[in-house]
């Protein structure tokens, strides 16, 4: 079940609002969501009330402050923009006389370069440190499409270090994870626009239990960012109506490179041990390190 929109929250509380706050609510709904993306002073002027009234109104909706209220609105807007149906009118059109493949290559190359230019170096290094820490049990979860990123990261991490697991989708496994979570747990979350409420709740509860959270998301930031220890955003724009995970895949590859570098001989020795085990279990199984066919 999706989280209620800000507009829904307003309509549900409208009848209980004091008169001045009701004016702020009506002003916001009359120019929704643009009015809510204005400053406190601008919304107050639009509604004909004081700035403190607007702040009290936002608090009554359940937000910790005006910035949190605006972040929720921004996520709502970008979730709508992330719908393939919303993007169909403006995406997938190649200029007359231009071939599709070069057009797509330029689009992805630009998105990839921009994403890596904007990834904070300190956050990237923090993420590598978290993933390399032998004290951490690592749990990785993805969404409807981003689960492929989660699976890809898990496959590499399991080669390089122990204590790495995918988070199953069933309710009991997630309850058990949160119930046993603590300071020695790291939850890696892949969550991109049209954010998954179940994933947000899982991350929030795990963080509350003491686990650290590493988030990979888009530039508009999943709500998981509010409880994350480190956040790595990448762009999702693509030449088609569907969001792209190409930059996110490249970021996962960069993380694997960073982890391999930091673990050094420890990682190499684990890969060697696992290869020996594979050969002992099934001598006909190709080595994981062998070049692909």
C-alpha cells in the first residue's frame, strides 16, 4: 500500500484545523503542489496568515518541520514524473535523420558522467568502508527492478567476504531481520523513484533497531535517506519512458572495485578458497574466475 500524499493528509485533517491553519491548507490545495514548494513566507502570504501559522499547520500534518514537508512533496512530484505513462509524451523521440543507437549512446554516456561527477567522494569512501567492515553482517534489498542491482552486488560481495545475504521478500524474513538487528548489521538498500513503502519501513525499523543503512537511490532521494549512514545517488533519466539503472549498475561496479582494492589479499584469499571448494564439490563446474564463453 502506498504512502498517503500530502494532499490526502490535508483533506483528512481539514476538519480539525484551527481557522488560520485551514486558510493555509486551502491555499496549498488551490495551487497544489507548487504552493508547498515555495518558502514559508511565500505560502503564508498566499494564504494571508503568519509564517508561524504555516509551520504549525505543517507540524499538524505530521512533519518534523517545513524542510521535511517539502521533501515529501518533492518525492511525490518526482514519483509522478517517474511514471512511464507520464514520460511517454517526451521520451523516445529521435530527431529526424538521426539513428537511434548513437542517440541512445550519447544519452547514457551523459547520464553516466553526470552521475559520477555528482557522487560525493566522502560518501563513496564511507560506503566502501561499511561494506568491507568484517564486523558487519550485510543484508541487501532491492525493489521491483532494482533487485537486479541487489543480486549483482550480493554475488560479488559473497565472493569477497563472509556474512552477506539477500533480504527475502516474505514478511517473516523481514520481521526476523529487524527483530535481530543491531549495531553489527548493515542494510544496503536500492530504492529509486516511485519508492517502495515496504522497503522504506524496513530500513526505518532496522535503523531504529541500531543497524546502519547504506542507500543507493536517485537524485531526489528515497525517504530511506532520512535514516541512512551513507547515500549514493545516481541519475535515472533515459531515452525511453522507463527509468534507467545504467549509472546505478556502474556505481555498483565501482563499489566492487573499491571493495576489492581495500580488502586486498584477504579478498583474494577468500576467492581462492571458494574456487577450491567449487572444484571439490563439482570438478566439472567452470571456475567463477574463468573468462565467459
